[in-house]
């Protein structure tokens, strides 16, 4: 028993030595300290190596991320409170001008909102209720509200892509609206959700497979290190599809997956984009964590339209329209009424 015990002990010790050597040789990156400076550096470096729009933002408005580091590093000291640190880090992330970049702590979530705060709302819940009617006057399924307006125009309100649209649900919607002369799809103030849902809804309006755009993935820490663009292919819906005119309504709060939905349809036959420029948000988000447990979400995978142009800053409508004050007072949605006349 003694010899066996010694033998096993030798094996165990040898195994531990091998594991220790392996761990020592593999772990080469230093982990930032959980202090004010360490959390600042962790945030800046995480974005520096993984955020996907640095070159684009530099070209668009002159973003210099190294200069951002210098300016905000000077504001960090170990005597500041957590809330003061959060404010500094939040302001730093806002330099990216990206609604997908959010710093999350227990007391607050930072957000950049100038992509919609500085512009007219161009959408109203009270006007929406005016067109949809009472709750028993419109249909609803999979998060989509729809009805036939008095002038035989079909109307679908898609306020979010957080829902997975069932094929049976979409088929029933198309069947219900099949007698309409045209269709309005309202994605105003749709902040996004699942890209697959945006693709599924877009599939109602095509008869052949199309390339809706392109996506790249980060392949290294350099700002320009990306994979070869991969096509986003959208296949026609297998059930009933829409064959007549369709108007897609947009505003500055049409963002992320909703921005992609507009990108998929813009330029297709019988499709007219009506309203205001979309909010953009053309990067697929990624989540990470700072040493103190705060979460950071940011754009990591850029998306491009069919012409390989970024839509991060939004997509222009075919018909630029705002809701006028006079129409609002009369209970009229200027954008819907303009869409009815779209060619």
C-alpha cells in the first residue's frame, strides 16, 4: 500500500507541475485592476480592439480615439466616486455617437440619443390610435397590429423586431390584407430587435432571393481588421406574398434591426420609403464586462447595403415628410396620408 501511495503521489505532483507550467505559459495578458484607472483603461481598450466603426467615424466627423484617451484619462483619479467615474466613462462612450454603445451600472445606463433627440418625432401614439382604431377594430399577432384603412389601404404597425414572426401568422396577415390596393408598413420608432425577424418580414415583399446587404466580423485588434464581407441573403416567403405597392414609414427612431429592414427593401420595385431619415445603427452589438462588473455593449460587426455603403448614420427616405403641426391638431398623420399617394 505504501509503494502504491508513493507512486500515486508522484503522479499527482507531476501532473500539478505540468498544469502549472501550462498555465504560466498560456496566461500572458495582464488583467486590469479593479480601481478607477483600471476600469477606465479596460473600457477604452475593449472598445479600441473590438468596436467596428473607428475608421468610418474618423472619416465622417474626425473621431480620434487616441485623443479621446488622452482627454478622458486626465479626468480619472482614485478619489472620485463610482457615480463620477460612470459620468466620465459615459461621456467618453458618447464620443462614438452610437446608440448601440451603452454602459450599464446598478444606478444608470448611459445612452447616446442625439441621433433622434435633435429631430422631430414624426410619430405619435395618439395618431396611431386614430388610424388603428379601438382595440377591437384591428387585428394583432406576433407583435404586429394591422387593419384595412377606410380607403382600402392595408396598414401594418411593426413597433419592434423583438418578436419571432411565425410563418402562419404572416400568411394570415397577407390573406387578410389581400384585397387592398396598397400596403403601408409602419416601422417608425421601432428600435430594433432580432435581425432574423427583420429578414422574415422583408421576405413578404420579394419573389426571388435577394442580397439584402453584407456583414463583416472582427478578425483582429486593428481598427481595420475585418473578414471578407458576407452576403445577407433573403429568400422569398413561402406563403402568400405582397405583389402591389408598399410604402415603408420611417423616422429618426427607426434603428438597428429596423434600420436593416429599411435597408433590405430600399430600391426594390414597388417599394417607397416615406418619412424621415432612419436613425442608423448598422452594427451588430457585442457585450463585455469591466473589472468592477459594469457592462458595456457596443457595435462589433458592421453591416453594409447592397452597394457596400455603411448605413450606420441612417438611410434617407425616398419621400421626405414631417408631420405638420396643423395636421397633428386635426388628428391627421401627414406621413401616412403622403404614403397613400406614393407611386
